[in-house]
């Protein structure tokens, strides 16, 4: 049975990773059109991509929005998770439902509703305020869920012990609680950053004139062009996500459990 289970897991992983492998291999295509298998091996489309200022502006915009949205979601999501686990009583189920609501509804409906709200209060034409708000709304549940899961294993007696030793509220949070829930906070922020960086629907509906994130720019490019440059851009996006995850593991000392 062990070999059968291993074979099943291998097929599942192969099915999940096959699209990524196809995109990466297609980015090295020497031909003029995006085809698979590649018509030779070449780095020409990476050279074209690195010289394309439009894509680089879109990447900078995506990174900036993802960083701001992650910071806001990290603070709000962590605070909401602490309140939900430690202080909420009768409103616990209601709070959890409210925090997870963006995941329960289709993203396009959430984006349309937020679009009406943003323009209704006059923020639709003020830079990227509405766009950042949409990304925060989309990424907040992931921070909340990860931090709440970490807090479930936090023993309240540790907080009481720190209080008995004279530690104030901030000291108890900074020196006792935060180190214990750090994997949940960092894991939630990683999810938030990657989802914000790659989201399309929310960005497409809430972007202001002249603003374009990487997924939107790639979509506009594929409407008129079908060259391997699109695969090179996609491969770069995949590499950015991997670098962020690996860097967080190395810098923050997180241990990823390998199956």
C-alpha cells in the first residue's frame, strides 16, 4: 500500500506542477510564437522582457501594492485574530464569518461592490487608494486564519505568568505572545503578499487610469501578442514568489514541513 500511496502523491504533484513546468519551458522557446514543445532553446525572450519598461513598471506597481496591502492586512488580521481567540465570546462566530466573508463570495462580486463604495465616497479617482483597499480586503482572511490557528495553541497561563512578573501589556505581547505566533503571522503575510501580487479580478476593476499591475499588463499583452515573452514574464513572477518564500524561511527561521 505504501508504494501505491507514493505513486498517487507523485501523480498529484505532477498534475499540479505540470502547468508551471510548461510555462517555464515555453519561456526558453527560440521561435516567434508561444508554442509547446519549444522550437529550440534561447534566452532571447528574457532579453526582450528585461528591456521592456512597460512590464517593469507593472512589476514595481504590483510589488508596491502587495507590500502595502500585506502590511495593513498583517496588522489588522493579527489584531482581529487575537481578539477573536482570546476576548470574543458571544460574537466569536459572527466575527469569524465577517473576517472570512471575502473568501465565501466570488471575487468579482466583492470587487464590484467595493467599486461602488469607493466611487460613492469619492476615492475612485485618488490614486491607488481603492486598489489597495481591495487587496487588503482580499488578503485579510489569510492573515486572520493563520494567526488564529497559531493562537489556538497559545496557553493563556504564559500571559498570566508574565503579568505576575510585572510585564506590561506591550511587553507581554512583544516578548511572550508574538514569538509563539510568529509562524502564523509570517505565514499569513506570505500568503497575503503572493495573492496580492498575482490577483487579477480585483486589480482589473479597481485600478485607476494609467495604473497597471503585472497580471493586468500581461493580460493586455496577450490580447495582441502571443510571443514567448509572456511565458518569460510569467516565469519571472513564479521566481519572485519562490524567492519571497525561501527568503522568509531563511531570514525568519521558519521550518517548512516536508511531506
